[in-house]
């Protein structure tokens, strides 16, 4: 009965997934599509560089951090700094960050060798001091106190052990080093990460993840071979999962995690929202100044933190 209800709710706003070679690698599953897999290595790199450039241009047009952290000049934190991009993907934003924020050099880490290869080629093409390596965030392969600043966007929700990652970030930062971070709160109505099947909001508020995952795969079964390229192999929840490849970290939980071991320089939830829509602006700012903790979960988690 529960499965029937979940499937019905998912289908209210069912997602249509298409492989658009021009749109780029919006989601990582495109690397499993036959049109990419069947290319030779040179053609894969060429296509990957186009996708990396798409992400670079997106960062040019819509900077990741400024939208949430207010009217700040991040160059003040990054200029001449040794930087780390935790979760670099194809290196598009990594390259843009060192250009825009005028760092000395930047390193990027991710967990898929295909991403690292493309990121390295993209950095060489752009002629910037950006270096990439295969690495899990829970065990960073860098010396103590190596970095001046760590930047991470839309990655912390995916790590296996967020406490261990925070400890590693603290370890590899220099004394009084900074971390600039942004990722979605688990309890945001739209951030269940089931987007390849459904855009229905709130469903992860009311149903346990194993039940959601079973309904997810039921819909993929109906799609048949057309869905094979974005169908994951693990049909049971992974040990760390509270949602689809996500660890379930909420905004209030993360705030409690950082406040004892980090100095909070800027908390995005306390920043005023600036929008062209005056009504939306007023509504969001009124929500932010309210005392109801649940409202904090509706917004992305974004901070500038300093190592204590």
C-alpha cells in the first residue's frame, strides 16, 4: 500500500530524462550513456572539455557563493592563497575560482578518475595553476596545514562521514585558515536528489528512504532499457545513505557541528536576501528573522568558517 502511494506521488511530477549532448554534464550519470561510453578516449576528452567549459561559463554568469553570502569580496580571502576545491567535478568552477579570486594555486579532488582526467586537461587548456587528484574527502592526501582556504560547493551532502570530512578540512588548513562552503539542506522540500525520476517535493519528509528507493526503482523498471544509463547498480540503500546518495545533513545539524570547532565568519541564513522581486525579497527576509528553526532547513547551507 505504501509503495503504491509513494509511486503515485512521484508520478505527479515525474521527471523526463534526456541525454542532451550540448547541455553538458548537468548530472554525472551522462558519463554512463552509450553515446559517451562508445566514443574513443580522444573524443571523450574533447566532449568532456566542452562540458567543463559549460560549467566554467555557468560560474562566470552565476557565481556559486555570492548569491548566498551577501556583498562580500571573496578575493580578500583567496588572493595569493593556496586553495582546495573539495568536490571539483570537471574542474570548470575550480578554474574560474582561481582566476576570479586571484589565488596562488588551486587543487581539486573528486572520487571519479574520469572527472580528474577532464579537469586536468581543462586546466592545461586554460593555462592556470590548477592541479587535480583522485581523493576521498574523509582521507585527504595532503600534509597538515597545507592550504590557506578550502572551497566546496554541493559536495558535503554526498560525503560518507561529514564529521570526518570536517576534521580533515581542519587538519589540512593552516592556522586561522578559511573554509567557504555551500550545499543543500536535506530537509529542503526539493532536495531529496530523486530528480531523475521525480520533482515531487516533500516526499522525503513523510516516507523512509528504503521505501522511496523501492518506488524509485519500480518506475525505472517501467522505463526499461531507456533508463539503464542512469540506473544505479545498488538497489539497496548504502550504509551512509539517508537519501539518494546523500547523507541526510540538515541545516540545524550542520550549524551545531561547526559552532564548537570553527569560528563562524558569515552564516548565510543571517544574510539579507537581495532579489529583483520585491515581494519575494520581503517574504524571505521575514522568514529568516523568525525564531522557527524549521525555516532554516528551507535554505541552502552556506558559511564562511575560520579554523580555530
